[in-house]
C-alpha cells in the first residue's frame, strides 16, 4: 500500500468516526446546533462592529442583546396572536365539520360516483366517539408519565437555557474556532479544504439569511392579505404558509388548501375563492421572481426534489435536528459535488480519448469490363484497407 493510499484510508476512517459520533449524539446536539446557527448568523455583524474599533466581547454583547431583544419581541407579538387564532379555529371547528358533512362529502360522492354509505358521517362520528375514550386514556397516561418524570422537564428547560449561553460563547470565539480548525487540518489538504469552506460559507450565507428573509416576507404577505380579505384565521394560515415555505411548494400547498377551505366555510361563495386564488398566485410570483432571486440568489441551485429528499432524509436519520440542518447540509454537499465534478472533468478518466472501433469508409471503384464498358461501384472498407481497394491496371 502506497503512502497516498494509506493517507486516504486514514482520512476516510477519521471522517467515518466523526459522522458516527454525530449520529450517536444526535439527541443531545439540538441545542448546540441551534446555537451554532445563531452564532453563524450573528458573526458577520460582530465582525463589522469590530472593524469600527470595538473589542470582540463588546461587539458580541451588542449583537447578542439585539438578537435576544428580537427573539423576545417576536415571542411577545406572536404568542398572543397565535393563541387568539387557535381559539378562533377551535370555536369555528363545528362549522368546518358541518361544511364537510353537508357540502364537501356530498360533492365528492357525486363527482366520483361513490357509494353514499362510503362516507356515512353518522357512522364515522360514532366510531370517533367510540375511540375517544381510549384516546383520552392514552393521553392521560402520557401526561401522567410526563408530569411524574422530572428528568424530562429538566432536560427540556436545560436545552432552552443552553441555547443562548452556548450561542454567546460560540459567537465570541467564532474566529478562534475557525483558526483552530484550520491549524488542525493536514497541510496537504488545507488549501483544498479552505477553498471548499469559502464556497460553503458563501452558499450557506445566501441560503440561511436569504431563506429566513423569504419565509418572513411570505408569512407577512399571506397573513396580511388574508386578513384584509376578512378571513378569520388568515394570520394563522399566513404564518404556517411562510414557515413551511423553506420546502418548495409545501407552504403554498398547505396555505392554499387551508385558506380555500376556510373561505368556503366562512363565506360559501366563489368570489372569495377567487380572491384566495389571486392571493396565492401573487405570492408564488412574488416568491419566484422577486424574493428568491434577490434574497437567496441562484448560487445555491438546489433542485426542489433534492430539497424534499434532504428534509425527509434528515428527519428520518436525525429527527428534528436533521430537519433543522437538512438544507444547510445539502448546500455543503452541493459544493462538494461541484468540486468533485470539476476534478472529474480534469482527470484522465474524462479527457482521455479512446481508439474505439475503426471507422468504415465508402470508396468508389472503377472497373473495365471485357466488352469495353466502364462500371463504377461503391464498396465499404476500413481506412487501412483502402490502399488495396484500387484495382490494378
């Protein structure tokens, strides 16, 4: 085994061990991952304050206080709004049930030519009531275990407290951590890793900051537009649609379907349905032609199918932590794939031309016959045999 091959196997083993440790520690990494995202978002602002002459600790303290005030203000603003919207949704739930029973189900049965007993609302209601008791018992059991388990409550509160503490220290020592990682890299691969890190930082910066701005803008647009339309649960639908917009078309599908049902139940006419269609059409045009090109840009280049796969795979492998880190990880993987593609196109495997099969050529042959006439025929031959194709005089 050569020295280069041995070194590659060592690096592959180290990478595999690191990934395996991440997989094992996934249940406890969530607060650290969230804190690292906050530190990553705040580092550019802290660097700007440092360039103005502030010390690192003072700059980080200012950025941390600003982020904390924004988070507290958002919670104070959103929690009462969400609470009122949920109360409104619960109060209107009987109207949704009645609409589904008297309008939606008969329409589906008529259009699909289904058996009228297939969606027997009375039978479905009886089955639901029959299982309510078992559901209530299960819920009581779960709540009882949670209330008796002080460790679960302590762990949840610890994670909540850890996020701002870890975020502050990561933000303060961010440049030191980056420099330490750079010093620990093998010198043979340090230039390549530094190049890939700069590319990944550019992609992640475009994604994280841009996508958060897109989510906020879409949530505000849908919430305000549906509220001005008069929809009682408009703000809640707008917030959900904006929050889910990081997955392509998921926010649009969920928000449009919910708003359509809410408009039909609340108003029951086609005019408000058309207004909902217009709002979400404008929202999609706004997202596709204004928000994403300006705030995110085309540098990420993640295909919608790749985004959906990344979210599902991350959730399956690492739970909520995987969902949280799915798209940033996919962006970094995209940078690696671009690098590998460039290396492949520069390799001998891609550039070397093969000999292939000999090319066949058509050759015209002129022959004098015995009766004095001249005949011309075309034969197919290999280039090496063309010297033998011309007849002798």
